[in-house]
């Protein structure tokens, strides 16, 4: 399966939005190739052990935003002409930041300490 992510029910982010964010992040990073078929609604729902309607909502919103396109009888694929915008990337970065701050706080680390650490770490 080209998408490898888990649903985090403690994030306070709706499940369909987590799917949306995971797919846009996979597109932005190149982890999901432009010619790679996405899992069907039922395949992804089974994999994540969630209701297929939740996956359908995420796919519908991705389609409306121009990230994916469905071809009846063939499958769902990334849209060839849609790259993530700055707003899309900001939304993904915010989700990453929120997860990092949440996990850091569970270990007694403040957001300020986390940001300082990230700034001093060399990639």
C-alpha cells in the first residue's frame, strides 16, 4: 500500500482530515508517485479499520481540491496538474508541529524548548 500512516485519535483532528493531510503530505514529499494508484475506499478503510464513509469524505475533499482524480473502473490517482500550495504545506506543517508539541508536553518539554532544539539540530 503506497500510503503508510496511522490514525491518531488523541490529536483532536477529524479522521477524514488526517487522511487528507497524509495524502497531501505523501504527494508533496514524492512518497506517492503521480502515476501510482491510491487504495480504493474499502481497501484504505480496511487497512485503517475505519468506516468507509470517512475515507470517502477524505477522497471527495481531495478531489474537490484538485489533488486526486478518479477514473471509473480504473482507480483513483494523484492529479497530474496539482501540486500542494503554500497553504496546503502550512496545514501539514501545523499538524506536524501540533503532534510534536503534544508529544513533547507528555515528556515535560515545553513548546519553546522543542523549537529551540529543532533550530539547533542540523539536518
